[in-house]
C-alpha cells in the first residue's frame, strides 16, 4: 500500500486525535492543579511525512510511524516534567519501546536539549467511550519539557545543528557552555521556588510571634491583608458602603508596598498600628467615595483596599504638595486628586 496516499487519506483523523488529546491532557492537568506554561498539538504535514518515509524506508504500515500526531507540554519548572510524566503514565497506555527519556539518554559530555518523549495510545476504558472510539489503536507522541529546555530546543533548531558532529569545533565549546547554563538555570529556578515556599512558611509564623520584626514584602503583605482582623473588617465595611466586590488575590501589590515604604511603613507592625491610628479617616474617605457612586453599580477592588485608602490619608496628612505629587506618581493617580488630598483635613473635600 502507498503509505503517503494512506496518510493523506487519514491525516484528518490524526489531526483530530492530536487536538482531542491536547484538550484531554489540558483537563487532566488542570484537575490535578499542576502548573504549566503551555500545551500545544500538531499533526505531521504530508511533506514532512514524505521526507520521513524517504529517509527511513523501513515502514510497512502507517501504524509503524509513531509521531504522526503529537502533543507538547511545556512546564515552568524542570521538576514538574516528572509530575506531568506521572500523570501521563497513569492515564495512557505507554509504548515503552518507542518512548525515550532524553534526559537520561544524553551523554554528560554532549550538548542537546533534555526532553521526555512518550508514545502512547488510549487505555481500553477510554477508547470504548463514544467521544474517543475513532482513535482506537492510534498512537500519539507526547513531549514534556521545561520552558528553558524548550528554549534550547528552539534555538538549536533555528541554528540548524542537531548533532555535535555537525558543529564546527571553534563554536562547539560555546554550544556546550550554553546548554550547561540553561540546565543550571533550570535547577536554580526549582531551588528558588523551594526557598520561597520555605520563606513563606517561616515568615507567617514569625509575623504571628513578632510583627515588629517582620518586614513587608509580597508574602507578608498578602498574609496581612488576608488574616488581620482590623484589615478584614475595614475592607468588608468599605465593600458594603461602596458596593465593592473584593478579589481574594490582590493586584498591584508592588505599588501598595512602594506607597507604604514612601511613608516609612516598612514592617507588619507599623502597618497594623497605622490602620488603627487612621481607621476613622479611612471610614470618612470611604463615605466620600460612596457619595460619588451610583448605589447599584458594583466595582471590583482588591483585598487590602483599606490599605490603599490608608496611603491616601498619609498623603493628605502630610499637607505637602511635593509629597502628594510623589504619592500620586507611585500609585498612578490623576493629578486632579491632589486638591482633594490637600483639603481632606481642612474639611474641604474638593474633587
């Protein structure tokens, strides 16, 4: 049988296989809450298949070709490759003969990208379902790699040298150094993630014991706005008065921290005490906002909105135009807001 003609006839089935399996893998990964960068799919083109057949010249049936349909999963971190691989092994029937872990296969003194390649087919319990019945017996190639491994593979492909014997000796060393740097960077990103996780746990415990010693950063700020009782009360009160919908994942954390630091608030304890000192002024600010809003209009706001109002009060309390200008620049607020802040403590709420 003419393999090229048969592939041309069945190519749409393989394209459908690739798309359907990409959607299935996406759902499976999301259900397990595995972080990933992207999931893509492809079906081999007729031209590519012709080249493969010409080079190999050993295929007796279309089913012997294992990469006609493919899915690529790119993770953020290299250790997540193994997490995704475990999921693939549990959900699909693995063709061990044609699968390869290039991370283990690559010689340590050779350059190249580290990637995990599976050749899979559907397990019986899935292929008997109506939505997958058309794919019974078809094989799919699944590639799993980290984003830095993918970066190397794309650069390597673009340069056009896939084998070390092809590379001129004068630049072979640079190739090897670059591959090593990317591999090291992959490992360091995993280490950074681990350290951040440890830091978060230690800082949360420290903030409960000695808030005066805990500096404000993203971890400690988010913990504060999500757990401090006064902050939660002021946020909820603001939301009720101004008809706000509070988002649990605050945005513009960097700007909040910049504004707090601008007014000398560097620790969790200083932030807590400032909310106590300015809580009545914050409530007054909230009522001013409510007076200008339509009562039935719902607006989105981040958890910690009372901290945003606190920084406005700190700017107003300064009574200094230059300080207020600096605050408006940090927060990206309109210059027209300066009049309101300058007059807040004089009882003239000019907008």
